[in-house]
C-alpha cells in the first residue's frame, strides 16, 4: 500500500478516532457525538487524503477552540462543518505544473498541521 493510501487503513483511522475521543473527553460538558461518528462522517465526505486530513485538522481546531473558550455546545457545529465542507473550485485554468506545485505545498502544510496536533497529544 502506498504512503498516499495509508489514511484509508483501519489502523490510521482508529488513531484519528482516538484523538477525537481524547479531545471530546477533555470538554467539561459531554458531547452526544463520539470520535468514531466524527471520523466516519469525515471519511465518507473525503475524496482524497488532503480532504480527509484537512477536515480532521479543522474539526480538531474547532473542538480545541471551544474547549479553551469554555463554549462547549459544539455538536451541531461539528456536524455542520463536516457537511458543508466543499472542495474549492479553481477560478482560472492553470497549467498542470502549477496545480501540482499548489497541491504539494498544501499537502505539506496539512501534514505539518496534523503532525503538530499529534505531537501536542504526546
């Protein structure tokens, strides 16, 4: 299995579920949503590794922000963010070489953000 496909493995997906469960347990108020439910919704809406990791990062940041601001009524907001996630459309036709460069730069940023999140938890 290629590095690009690792995000689809049960092992990787379970590690994401564990991270969400940990963040949800840190909230003062219980949330009627599990890490598994969040991860499944994200996985189902993601067409690529970049989509998947990007949405994980956004939802993780949302949960942490709500925890720090003590504004923890977030169940509906999490679901809404996942469901309204849209893949941006290009406004102009770009040469493939430029698209590849942008994808590479974005993927690097997403990987770094996810690595930072995982490092914070360790």
